[in-house]
């Protein structure tokens, strides 16, 4: 499905910002017009989100676009307020890495009412269809969990007790990645999910969670985390307890630099590459084309790849 905005945003040299300081510091003063993007990120203090933000920033600068980032700090209300401020400040397009998919409908309503193109990136909106003027770029979340667990099952000989470490339950990424893990486990009679708890994408919360499991004496063979940060937290919890993580089969998602280091050490067995640079560049490209009134596909899917000790070096520069 393609769409073409019904109303091309007005390009003016002087917009109506909320504050003069915001206009000068965020968007700059220029004698020539440059498209501006307001980008609201779910978090700044997250490895993958940082990689995604860098990808957006690089792509925008390569196109000569002005960009202003805001940190939603995991707060839905804050993120909605940021979008409202972007609209009031006269941005030409908005890019959002959503905190929670439950709020994406509201965000889309705000943008479409103001006739400002909106691109969701990374976290897929719950809506099966998007309104005109709204698009998405990201990767298949169910496939992340499926590929991660398929590799872990193969390494474990299709048997063992599984612990699933989940991200934020408010996101489709958590639900679908977990579903992928559970679907694969269900196909093996000698595999069983014995623990499934939330660590909110956080390394520190994962350390606490796995430490509790170890203290309780829970027998685990496989640890499947929804992202690399939580997988690394599991590794650290084992190490802090004086346990070598290598006999465990541990997996994550994203292929962050820290995760690749753990694969090199032999502590992490598998991760699934999520192309932060590709997603960021794709979001900016969509925003640019929408600003220009060009037709675009509303759903853009970025390919993913399994990463193990056999091929991790190929991803060190990605």
C-alpha cells in the first residue's frame, strides 16, 4: 500500500516555535530552507536505542536535514508531549521510537490532524493499518525470537529447561519475541519453559532477576533474553555467583557491540542482528520523501540475521 499526502507541508523560512531558544538551538538559523525532523526516542540510555539514534542522526545530516532529538525516558506522557511540542514548533516531519505501542494511535492522531508526516521506527505500532501520512520501518519481531530459540535448541540438543527474560510487557516486541521462543520450545518434547519474567530491557534488572533464580535453586540450561542487554545481565549474574556461564546456552537480540564481545569470549551463544543503522536511515528516507509529497510504502521491513561464534566478526563494523 502506498500513499501520497493530501496536503504538502508549507515550507516557510520562519516558523512559530514554542520558544525562540528552542528554534535557535534545536533547528538553527539559516538563510536557506532546510527540512526539519523532530525525533522522540524511547530512551537515550540504552545501547540499541543509542545505535538507532546515531543512525537517524547520520542519515538526516547526509540529506542536509536539521534534526532535534528528545528523550522520552520511557514515559508515554512525556513522549506525547514531545510530539505536541514538535508540531507546535513547525517541524516538517516526526520520527518516533515509541515507548509503548498502546500510545501509537494517539501519536498518529496528533500528527495526522496537524498534517505532519510521522514515521514510527523500530517498535511496530499495534495497528494493522496505518492512517494516511503515517509509516513504519522496522524488523519482524516474531522472527527475532524464533531464530534465537532455533539456534539455542540446536546447540542444546533440543532439550533442557528454559528461562525467558522479557522486555517491557507494553511492547509488541516483547510479546512477539517471547512468542517466537515459546513456539520453538513447544516443538521439542524435552524442552520446557520453567521461568518467564520481565527485566524491562535492562541489564541491571536482568542481573537481579537471574540472581533470584540462582538463589532459589532453579535448574536452568537455556536462557533466552528478548534483547542483548538482558542476556548480558544474565551472564553477569552467573559470574557474580561464581558460576561459569559457558555451560549454559544463552541468547539475545540486537547484536550490539557488547554482545559481540560476549560471543567472542564464549559466554553468549547467539544473538540476532537488528540493523539499527538500516532502520534509522530507512526512517529518515521515508520522512524525507513524505515531506516532498512522494508516494511511499507504509510498511518497510529491514532484514535480520543470526549471529554466532562462526560469523560474529562479520558484524563488528555494522
